[in-house]
C-alpha cells in the first residue's frame, strides 16, 4: 500500500459573525499543497480531511485517523485554533504519523511548536515546493537530507535547526490547479444565500504594504539578505480565467471568495481578468479585501467598473484608524483621505456593492475618545458595516513576543479578533466606550447611514446588513449574559453541537 499524506483541518468553533453556511471556506492551502504533492511525488496517496465542512467532531475524527493510518499528517492553523492544531497533532502522533505544520501561525512559532514534541517539522512561508522536497527527504530517512530542504525547521536533539529561506515561486501560473476534487466541494456555501456554492481563490500572493499588525506580507515576503520585504506576485489573467471556468464548470461554484491580502494591489490584473470574464459571459458574485487608494486608482482607470460588472459585490476595506499619525505608526500607507475618496466613489457610482470597513484599536495611547473617533469616522464614511478589531500580537507581527507562547494553545483563543469580554485589561475601557457609542450615539450622519443601508435598493446588501446586525446583537447579548452568570471564560466563539461528536 502506498504511503498516505493526509491534510487535516480539525473541528473548531465558529467566528460569531459568520453564519454556519459560510463559516468554512475550502482550505485552499491544503488543496494547493495536495495538488503539488500529487503532481510531483507519484507513489504517494494524498487526501484532505476537512472536518468542519463535514460537521465531523473529534470522536469521529479520531476513528477516521485510526482507519486511514496516514504516514504524514499536515496541519496549518490560525492562532485562534492552536488548541485544535495541537490536539490534532497529538492524535496523529499517537497513530504513528509524522506531523508537518505550516501556515501563517506555526511558521512563526517554530521553535516553540517543535518543543511540544507533537510536531516533527515546521514549514515556513510558501509551501508547494518545500512540501515536495520535504516528503522526499523524509522518505530517504536521514536527518542530513532534511538540512538540505530550504524553508523548514526541525529539532535535532536539543537543537532547533532552521534551514535557509525558501525562494518564492517565480511564476504562480506554474502552480497546478488546487486539488478541489479532494474536498467535499458541495458542502461549501451549500445553504448560503449570500455566498452560494462558495469557492476560495487567489489572484496572487503577498502584498505591497508592510503594516506592522499584519502577518500576510511576511508569510509571502521575499528575503533581501536577511531582511524580509513585501513582495507581490499575481497569476496571469488567462490562468485565472482558466481556473474560474474550471471552478464553475467542473465544481459548480457560483461565488468567489478572493483570499488575497489585497485583491487590488496590482493595478492591471483584476481589471484584465474581469474583462475576460465578461467576454466569456461569466458573471459571479465575488468578495475581496482591497486597498482604498487602489480602489480610487481603479475607479479612474475603469478597472473597478469592470470588476463590479463581472460580479464583485462585497468589499472589505482596512481603514484601521481615524488619523494619519497612528496610521503612520503602524506603517499603513493608505490614509483617511483615501478612505473618504473611495467611499464617495462607492456610494455614488457602485451603490449595489456591500462595503465593510475594518478598524484597529488598542494602540498605546488609545483612549475612549479615540474609539469614539473611530465610530464617528465609520458612520461618516457611510460604510454598510464595520468591525473594530483589537490590536493582536499575532506571531510574526511586530508586537509578538516569545513569552506569549502557551504550549497548551489556550491563550491563543484570545487571538480571535473579538472584544475581550469585559476581562480586565488595557482594552476593556475602550470596548466599553465603543459599546456605549454604538448604543447611544445617534448623530445625524449615523441616522442617515442607517436608513440608507437598511432600506437599500439592493436586496443582497440589505440582507447581509441585517444579518450582521442580528449577529452583532446576539454576540453582545451572549457576552452580557455570560459575564453575569458564567466565570468570564467565554472566548466569544461558537462551539457547534458536533464539536466533540
Ligand atoms: C478564508 C479565510 C477565512 C474564512 C474561512 C476560515 C475557515 N476556517 O474556513 C473566514 C472568513 C470565515 C475566516 C475567519 C477567521 N479568520 Co481567516 N482568513 C482567511 C484567509 C482570507 C484566506 C486563507 C487562505 O486560504 N489563504 C490562501 C493560502 C493558499 O495561503 P496560506 O494559507 O498562506 O497557505 C500557504 C502557506 O502559508 C503554506 N501553508 C499553509 N498551511 C500549511 C500547512 C502545511 C502542512 C504546510 C506544509 C504549508 C502550509 O503553504 C500554502 C501554499 O503556499 C486568510 C488570509 C490569507 N490570505 O491567508 C485569513 C486568516 C487566516 N484569518 C485570520 C483570522 C484571524 C480569522 C478569524 C480568527 C477572525 C476573522 N474573521 O478574520 C476567523 C476564525 C475562523 C475560524 N473559526 O476558523 C488570520 C489568521 C492570523 C493568525 N496568524 O492567526 C488571517 C491570516 C487573516 C489576517 N487578518 O491576518 N477566515
């Protein structure tokens, strides 16, 4: 029997602002890595087990792993699911598998993760070339071979060995199509009205920005000497058209969730792709994270118009702060004026597009007045919705410190981009101020924005707005009840009934 490489996404709680029908996207990293392994390592079986998409809990997962007997288990988590990642690693090890971890979390806590003795090798950064070389080296069976594989860390006795950095793939068009056939594709967005038959897709990798709080430009960054710098790569419009045609025709996908840190970082490719889609008669709903300065640029060139005509209907804008000073302190290079200009364009020329703004609070020196200024700006901009995210010291970002590591993973539950549930701490007063402002601060700009959005002509936009408001209200109510009657240990995430099943 051929050896099995099994990628596993373990059971996990839901983020409270996502509905159950679109809380889990196809794990594109696993699909992309699996495709590379399948193409390059011929005598290996490759499978993906996406437990949340299958509503599979821990008991079933355990018996599945016992039944499949993988030689290698691949894991990769957000910080918030470190607990689940380590629990899975323990299961896999107990079954005799070698555990390989990668992605935007484990790649930035390699020595700490390896010291748990639950993980054999950590892959840093982009994974497709590394995983192939790594499996070949592991099959060879000798430790010196591992030292020749770029972009990994592993333990050799007491020593943690980190090999030389992996060079980025020069041409993303050379990547094989992601192994969607290994996923329970029909499950993604199956019951979703707003993101029906969802696909995850990447236009490119990396970013042009290097914001302090973000791990994504680092994950796909380029080494200049020993310094990591942001680096943007895109696929060609023709390759992207081929990928979308295949998602639509082979896998019946009808909504595209662009996973790029910044979909419009490149001034050409999104517009060119949209022209190709329109020429092909393909119009699919799409969501994307975009830069506000890029949006203004693309409105002027006509690229934004093409993207919207081709189906782009949900935009996420990282506006972050209400003032230039704190944006500069975070090394964020698009500013409040860009956000205002972008919103003027969107509200007047593209009113059908749902726009969600994201802000960060909890910087040194933030006061309740800062939070009120953020709320005021969100209303003035006429965003359809906004999220306020506490500044989070994600591994790999400027604020991360190794002493924040917790080998049980439990501390990372708080890396959930949610308010801190009234726990005492620096952000508690800011969160109270935000809630107070949301409940009682009904200035005219806000009232106008509410009426405009909630009575919006576009049915999808109205539906999503109401859903988010409903989920927000439920979240705060649950938190309030929890703080009155429970021990304050509620992490704010929702554990589905099947979690342990
Ligand atoms: C889609 C997505 C979601 C979806 C679906 C999540 C899901 N669980 O199904 C939604 C919107 C629901 C979501 C929610 C959340 N998300 Co999210 N999400 C993403 C997003 C946009 C795309 C992930 C992706 O497919 N990337 C494309 C692949 C190809 O790139 P990649 O993952 O980097 O993989 C490459 C390498 O890293 C490496 N690699 C990755 N994994 C592995 C594993 C192995 C074994 C190996 C060898 C290599 C390897 O190889 C890959 C190919 O080169 C990322 C941002 C991003 N662009 O990555 C954020 C991101 C992963 N999310 C993030 C966060 C914080 C969350 C939330 C906690 C809060 C939120 N809403 O944003 C919740 C938690 C949800 C939950 N309970 O699971 C953070 C995680 C940061 C961190 N270090 O923890 C990210 C990075 C965004 C960010 N702001 O920084 N998310």
